[in-house]
C-alpha cells in the first residue's frame, strides 16, 4: 500500500475511510489498505450502524479532529458500507496539512 487516503479537490478533500461501528471507544487510527490495496483511514465509533447513527458519529468525529464545522463534512459514498468516502469542504492545503498530522498521530500500519 502506498499513498494517502485522501484526494485534494478544488473545494476541499475527498477522504476514504474504513469504519468499525460498535467499538468500545471512538478513535481515528492509522492508514489501512482495502482489499484492492487502496489506502483508507481507519475510524472506530461506538454508535451502531442502524439508522445512520454510525455515519453521523464518523462525521462528528472527523469534524472535531480536523477542527471544522460538522456541516463541512459530507458523506459522499458508502452510507451502508464500512468503506466510505467523505467530502470535507474547506481550504485544501489547510485540510491536507491537518490530515497529515492526524494520520501521523494515529499511524498503525496496514
């Protein structure tokens, strides 16, 4: 696996995540690889996957970790899957710098 789990866009970044619902604690882990070897940011949330509660917990956790408003983090793909894509609106360079710090702090291998 190589690369980062995000893609810089004109209005922000698109972030690939792998979610584990019903975890004992909420945390943002390191970068892991999906079955095809693509990088994803590992995220654990305590909420169950029912009724979109885990998705909302992921959005809240990422918004808090990146220091952006919750309304700037939008689930783009994967509402009912563990692998999701989120679009984070804001200055791309600033968001990428925050993601690099976040990934460095939570690195745990693939």
